[in-house]
C-alpha cells in the first residue's frame, strides 16, 4: 500500500526548529482541539456501536447459536488489528505529515462497516455469519493502522498536559451520543427489525456516524516536526523492537501490564450473553444494557481525563482497572435487570478509564522519533491479547462456565494492577522534560 512520496525533505521551505514547531502547535491548538472533539463525537459514536459488548456479539450469536463462534468472530477483528499496527507505524514515522495517510486508511476502515451492514440486509444463515467474520477481520486490519496513525497525530497537535481532558471530553461527547444511539438502536432498530434487519440497520448507522467523524478530521492543521526518522523497511523495524523494549524498562513493564489487562477483555463479548441467561436478550434489554455501559463509560471519561492531567495516567490506569475488576466480580452475583444495569455501569466506567490511560500513557515514554513504533508495539500486544481473549473466553464459557471465565479475567487484571503499581513510576515528568 503506497501513499505517495515521503515528505522527509523540506525543499525550499523555511527551516523548522523545535521552537517554531511548538509555537505552531500552540497557534493551531484551538482549531485542532475543536476538530478533535467533533471527530471524536461522531467517530466514537459509530465505533462504540460496533465495539460495545452488545450488538455484534448478539448478532453473531443469533446467526450461530455458539459462544465459540462469538469468540472467533471478535478474535478475527482484534487479530487483524495486531497484524497491521507495526506496519502502520512504518507508514508514517518517516513523514512530516501523516493526516493524508490517516484519511485513506480511515476510509478503508469505514468501508468494512458498510459491508457488514449490506451483507446483513441481503444474506442470512451461514453466509451472513461468514461475511460478518470477514468484514470484522478487515475492520481489524485497517483499525490497527488507523489507531497508530490517529494516536500519533493526537500527540503532535495536543500538548501533554491537555491530552487527558481532551480525550475525556472527546469520549464524553462520543459516548453520550453513542449511549443514546445504542438505546434507540436496540429499541427501534433491533426490536422492530427495522428495514428487514435491525442489526444491519445499526451497523449502517455506525458507518454514517464514523464517516461524519472522518470528514470533521479533514479540517485539522497538522504541524511539521523539525526532524523525522529515515524511511525503513517493515522487517528491519521489527528486528529493532527487542532493543526498543530493553532501552526503557518502565515502558516494558507497562507494555506487559497493558497486554494483561487487554487479555482481561476476554469477557467483554459475553457480558450481554451472560445477562441474557437471566433477563433475556430482547432488543429492549440490549438497549438498556448498552445505555448503562456506554453512559457510564461516557460520564466517567470527564473524571478520568481530569485525573490524568492533574495526577497522571498511571493513577487512572490503577483506579480504572481496579473498578473494572470489582464490576466483573459483581457480574457473577447478578440476576435481575436493575443489578445488571448497575454492574454494566461499573464495567463501562472501568473500561473507559483503562482505554484513556493505556492510549495516553504510551505517549509519555521515550523520545518523539520512536513514538509511532512505541504506539504500534503496545497496540500490537494489546490487540493480540484481545484476539486471544474472546477465543479463550468462548472456550471456557462453552466447556466450563461463565463464572470460570470471569474468574480468569479477574486474575489477569489483578496481575496488571500489580505490575503498574509496583514497577512503573509516573512517566509524566520525564516526558515533559524530553519535549
């Protein structure tokens, strides 16, 4: 996949210094802040409809009747992301402007949501299941690249002490609209089987919303840094990864802890399925559970973002994973809709904080030149665990019990907490000094 010539050479343009680069960031900050919020509100609304532990798992389970099939479908998505994250880093780390690459990858990513919706309308049974897994896998492939590109772009346009509140507000706006859309989608699309397939109609809504987010992003002004890495081949960069991990032990411990917590997401696709054993999987109940999960994730983001900017992302990681762990334990003791709604609030809030901390904390290790690859290697490990998780979770749930699966993920989350709590110091001060 080619995206044109590298823009390493400055040509006849004025020389860019570190001071002029930082000044440009500050000049464009109000515009880029607003653009990031608009992109987040529309983009996250759509993507959360796909990534919430309700609609896609319920759709796959409806087509297959198997927890293992649900795990395999979700694993195909995350495994695709793991395959391409490092490739995404090699596409941009030698470029002074990465937004054009992000726009192309973003369009390809959203095309998979359109495919998921169209095949849902026109196919049924085994073919619908096969194509759903295919499009989820392709969605993962392009999502792995987009995640690296857009997170690196965020690190360029937003100063370190303002990323937490921006991420929190972006997640708040996107999550608030996602919660409303999820509730309305469950009640008026899935429950009524709108346009012949309520799930496909929900996926079409996700495609439209994420496309609006990508349009908003085109208004961003991206600064050009004073220097970038020389172009390098994918395999040569892969061979350098062990040295990158050895050079920063704190980052390596964080890298392992994030991977372990991501393995804890093995249970996420099965939250709604477990609740359905007690209260049923009607469209209305899916809407209520989605609303609780997404609304809690949304409202908590403002608090997580404030804590991140004031006290650092390390504290957010510890608090959110701890809350996520407690809510997972509470899920096993739930039997009625009100209790499930309360537990889903805890699950959503904990997962939301973990996502903010894990995405932003990686920016604060090492130097800027290696940042795309640090994002990529951390994302790759996370996606691999997220791919293995649903398969493992589906196997354990099918052959043993849901409770056994929940105990497993509680264990890995506890291990992640201990790693960060005991071995990773707050990297924020060193990060600011380097920048």
